[in-house]
């Protein structure tokens, strides 16, 4: 009887026959890793958000980065297994491991730069629209702002400073956690909507309640609220003046 299969089946091992087979394998592996990254994409995005731009809320975030970072980590893991099975040198394994560290770090840096670019429109562009929303009894009434009022609130927003004092932030978060529903729906709010720029839209929702000025950004990995607290530079007083000027029935004013 003739032996078949030759070296391809010697020792019952599947061997790559050339560069083309390796290219197909790595492309397929990359696609599989990208698909498998989907279930953990949210957790990675939430992790990035916790360390992200304090002026950016979840709805305006650049989205692909969480999935790309997760896919890269999975791909590096697969590659390390392949190097081990192919009995490659320790040097090659360490080089791959270094790449596995540098690539996610690079993507994190690009993510931060992208977020900075998205939020930069606050300082570079005029909003296409701004709306103030306040609570009147059980109702929430929204009133569009005039061009002059838009300029006033944008100037105030540009000069807001993020609170960095740990004790003050802890006190605020204790209040916010206790008053979450009311702090979100019961607060006076002014929203600035900017035209799409750099491939992303951007809006800024400034909320004021009980002397606090803040931005609700979204949720972290444990579903905890992520909130940026600002020093009040006159925003609360401006919003109170706008409330007093607003039509009691919430009828839209014309410029």
C-alpha cells in the first residue's frame, strides 16, 4: 500500500504550507478576535470613560476604541499561543508581549486626543442652538435661547473650572447619589448643541441645583454615575435670571 499525505500529515500535525496560508490564518484570526471583542467592548469603553475627558458625555464619545483595544489584546493572546506551539524564541515572545502593551497604550492616547478634538468645538465654534430647561411643578419646560443669550452662556461655559478638591468632590457625589433622580430631572439645565465637526457631534448639558454646577457624563464599569463638578463662575445666577425672564407657560420666545 502507498503512503499518502506525506509531510503534511507526518506526526498527525497540521503544518502551514507557505506564506499564503499564514496570511489567511492571521486575517481570519484578526476577524475572529474583532467579533469576540464585542461582548467586552462596553466594559473597555466604560473603563476609558472613567479616565476620559471631563467635558465629554457618553453620547458624544468616539466609539470604536473600546472594541479595538479588546480585539488587540485577544489577538496578542492568540499570537502568543501560536509562538508557543511553534516553539519560537523567548526574544520573539517578549517582543510580541511588548507590542501587546504598546498598542493598547497607543490606542488610549489616540482616544484621549480624539476626545480633546471633539470637545474643542466649545472654544472654537458657536453653538447652532442652545436651550434652557427648568422645572415648573411637575412639568419640565424648555425655552430656546437667543443668539445673544447663546454667546453669554458659551462664554461662561468656556471659563468653567473643573473642581479638583477630593473632599469637595466626595461631598458632591454623596449629595448626587442621594438625590440622583432629582439631581438629573429636577435640575435647571442649559444645553448647547454644536454643528458636527471632525466627524463627531458635540453637546454640553450644564445642570444647576442646590448650588452645584455639574455635567452628567454617563456610567462607569459598575454602572456608577460619572459626574463632573465645576466651580460656579456665575452660571447658576445666569440660569436663575433666565428662569425669571422665561414665559411662565413656557411659550417659545422669538429672537
